[in-house]
């Protein structure tokens, strides 16, 4: 199948996902009889406009999307229409589009699908009355945050799942468990997580759901899973083989083989007093390039993944951090067009949809590999511009891959330097 046909099929997959929402518009509407009358902004076009938002005001974005035609809706009409649409509509499009394009995302790492999990905050408009998102500060003005949790395919560079919750009420571990439990694994999958996800309950969910995991552990102390392993030396590779229980009789013969969890600690698989959950994984400590030591927990085999390979594998987690930079600054997740939480969620989902759409199309581009030429990669910022122009009808499908392949950057994966970055709050492009 040629590149032109691939581009056409990916666009059709997105169009079909949007049609699925339109067929069940009652399910995704906030009020009865929404999107029934013929208007200048029907539901399919409304969804397109939100997907194709630019870092401009609503009026300028709509004018560009509608190519300055006489039927371009006003900002007021657009806002009224988008308020009738639930953010779950874009959540459905996200998952449906991923399912329809799964055949284009077949890259793996030595037979394993490589996923990274992480979260990021989105600074939204100040609203002290929103108890789920408002974060008070003593002696200072508070702020509101939404927390976005995602799973990211490191080899294919696409997002595979997402949850959105208010920062005040969120728990990254709980949100990860939700995504893990609903995952349908079709191939061996390694999930790489940072130290905020350490916890036996997380390990239990991943083991039950069939994941291999690689999770960075917090600094060794009496409260952590890695506590008690200091005596193994500065570097070690030991087994954690315990039966997780709430209570064990003091004189029980297998007491040393049990790990007791008090009732105040969440563990979803111990409902009754006598329940138990066997758990096996490795705790590995290796030395970093800067001389410090790092501990990780993994259920990967020792023969296939010795400590040096685990260290190199964990470093690949950085890909999800770079993807958040693309989401916030290239695709505009830091540039919002509403102050309402539901509308902001629409834009967060739409940014992930467009990220995956652009990444899949970029994967068709030919990147030259020549000993005389430095390694190159796709200029993702330019690819986003080209793909959005393609969806607007301004770029023919024959030109999409050609233009993406023509705009490449030198790939410097090992480059590291100090960055003097300051936190940036969201910019609101309203009417």
C-alpha cells in the first residue's frame, strides 16, 4: 500500500470515528433535541473545528477552518453549539481512531510493546468554587488544575489511553489502575513508570492484567518497598517473593513469607480477612552515569533483562516527557479557548487525537539513513501544520508525505544541557 493510500485510510479512520459520535448524538449531548436542526455549524463540522483549533482567537480559528466563507459561524454561535457537546464524544473518537489505525502502529521492542505512563497538569481558569480542581495556597491566590494521565507507546510515538481528573481529587496510581484494567493486551507489553507509581496495589493490578513492568522506586527508607535491601550492597538484583495479606497469626509457620498490609493502605484484591495475593518481582539497584544509585522494581526475567539492560530500557521513558512538550507547545494544549471545564476537556482529548493523527502520518515519511549524513527525524511542528492543512482541504493527499519528508531535523538523542525554563500557565484565546 502506497503512502498516498495510507494517508487516505488514516483520514477515513478519523472520519469514521466522528461519524460514530454523530450517529449517537443523543448519548453525547448535554440537552435533549441538540444538533437536530440544520445549521451553519452541524455536529461533524463542530467537531472538526475543535480538532483544528489554532493558537489564535476563536474568530480567527473559525475563519481559517471555514476558509473565510460566508457560512463561517460567529464565535457566539460556536460556543453555544460546543456547550451542547459532552467531552466524552472526543474520548470516544480518541479510542475509536486508535483502534481503526492499530495496523499502522506495529513497531515493537524485541517482541514487546513498550508503553510509558505519566501525568501532567493543565492550568485552567481560576475558580475557587470548583473543589475538584482548586488548589488553595496559604497567604497567596490559589489556582485550578486538571491532571491528565496517559499511556504512551514509545516505539510508535502515540498515546494509547487517557484519563482526566481534577488535581485536588486525583490519584495517579488509581488512574493508572483504571487504564491498566481496561487495556486489552494483544502482545507482550512492558510498562515503564516513574517513582510516583510505586505501590503494591499498582504492582498487583499490573500482574493481574498481564503487564510486564519497570517501575522506579523512591529513595530507600523504612516505608518503601526497597526498605531492608541496603545490606545487599550498592548494586544488587534480588527477588521479592511474598504473599500479601491483611493479617497473619503471630505463630504461623509461613509468617516470614508474608507481607502484611494494614487496613489503611489500599489493596484492591484483599476483600476478606483471609484473602491473600502472591506476588513475585525483582528489586534491582544500579549505578547511574552521575555516580548515584537507582532502584527499580520489575517482573521481567533476569536472563533476558540483566541490570545493564534494565537501565538502558528505563532511559527510554523520557519519550513521554518529550511528547508532553509537543502536546502543550506544538499542538497547543497550553492554549485554551474556553473557561469551562467540559470545554477544556474537549480540547485536551482533541489535542491527543491530532497528536496521534500527525504521528501516524509522519511514520510514513522516508527518513534517509546514510553514513555520510547525520541521523535525521521528522520536524513534528511542521508535520502538524501540514496535517491540519490536509484536514482543512488546503493540502492534497499526494503532497502530505512529500512535504513531511522534505522537512527533517538532525536527530540528537544523546544531547543534554541545562535549560532555564519557567513554568508557563495556559493562554486563553477567547472571542
